[in-house]
């Protein structure tokens, strides 16, 4: 798949400037994000509330799930990036509910996806570590070095993701941030050389996420809206050579264990100020659905969304020709945000 070149000077295709109807929504989201990240007590209250809240029940027949996945493109030989939220999801068949909570639900979904892909297909899933979410709550001092062992570090983005990377034949990336796990014929290509001396970034030109875009993989979410877990949204901002935000990245050191030996690496990651205060996720999600990039649907009451990776990439490439979409309110940053020139 030929994507727009990272260094290519492309004509401006579309405006990233919000319309008048977007302004109230953007202002509300910016204000709420600023309040949320400025008050630790509010974040702790929200976490306690989420722990107590029971997830809404989602249920469908296993046969219907299989047919839905096949219809959206999970077929023999495909490349699929899968996002899930399996808690509260039940699959039923044969007149009675299967044991579908926890590990069993994960096994059911993975077995259906892997069976549809066949030996010629490739499945990839994010397997982010817990220290990533901790970094948003408590900024690294610069001397703290997280330790990542691809063979041992637990995954913190869902039970099914943790189950997947521990499965036989699955490889996990060495890159210590927004790790990707994959199995199938394209797994080696997706994970090759994404940790190197060039100080790479999680979704940049050396990443599996960018390579999924180049192969125009199918992005699927089950049990969760895709607009809420779209990791590929960060690819263009890390690939573009002309990204306009100064100090957009910060360097972070990690200890990565390989073959039982720990080695220190330096990588580039998004500076937390931009993700906390300026990244307007709600606006971005509305745009992706409105422009037909993300397709939303369900089977039974189970949420199933999908999109094509190359279309996601091209969407963000177009949107970022005018401004650093979807980062709004950059004038509130402590330093001038635009690069010189």
C-alpha cells in the first residue's frame, strides 16, 4: 500500500480548522480535560467509581459474531489489529450461555478470529505495560528507568491482550512503550528493528503500527468503541517530518531485557502535556465517524467497529496539513508551541 511519504511536501488537502458548531464542544472538552488533569482528587474519585461500576452486559451468539467478523473483512490471509474490552461480554450458543467471563471469553473470541484468519493471516494486538498509565499520573523525574521484559512484563490493557501475548507462537515487540504483539506470517516484519539506536518513537517509521498502515490492515474493536482506543491516531504525528509542534517529544530511558540481559535504551515518546491538556479525543472521534473512516456497528448487543489502517493514516495526514490536529488550545502551553520557520 502506497501511503503519503513522511518527507513529501504535499498540497494542502483539507482544513483542520474547526467550524463554528465545533467551537462549544471543543471549549467544553478542553476545559474538562484541564480540570481533570489539574485535580488529583478528581482522578482518584473517578478511578474508585470505575472500579465499583458494573460493566454493561453485552451478548451475542457465537455464530453471529463469527459471521459479523467475516463480513467486515476478518478472512483468510488478512492482517488484523484487534482492540477489545471483554469484561461484561458474553457469547452464547446451543441454547445456553457458555462460560464466557474472564479467560473463557478471551479464548472464544481469539479462537474465532484466528480460525477466520487461518495460517496465512496475521493478528496483532496492543500489549501496553502498567507503567505507561502510571506515567500520566506521576511525571517521570528523568532519573527513573522502567524495566521492560517482553517475556514477563504483564499487559495492562485487558485480559484478552495479556492472554494473547502469552500464547504459543505470538511474538512481542522489544519497544518498551505501546508494545505490539503479533502472530502470523507478517509478525516478523511488523516487529523488526523497532528498537534501535535512532531513538525511535512508539508509532513512527520503525513501528509495527506504521507498517500496519502500509499494509492497509483491518482495525477491529470488539466490546469497545474504536474511537476510544485508536492507537493508529498517533502514527502521522510521529511519521511527519514537518510536524509543527516544538518539543512534542521527550526522551525517556528504559531497561529492556533480551535473552536474560538488560540493556538501557533511549526512545522518544509524546510529551505528556500535549496528551493531557490539548488532545481533543471526542472531537477526533466524531470526525472519524462523520467522514466514514470508522464504521460503527454491533452484533446482538456486542459493539463491533472497524476501519482500514490506510484510511486512518490518510485521514490524519489530510487533517494535519493545516494545523496539528487534534491538538487544540496550544496557546495555553507555557512555551510557544510552533517551531521556528
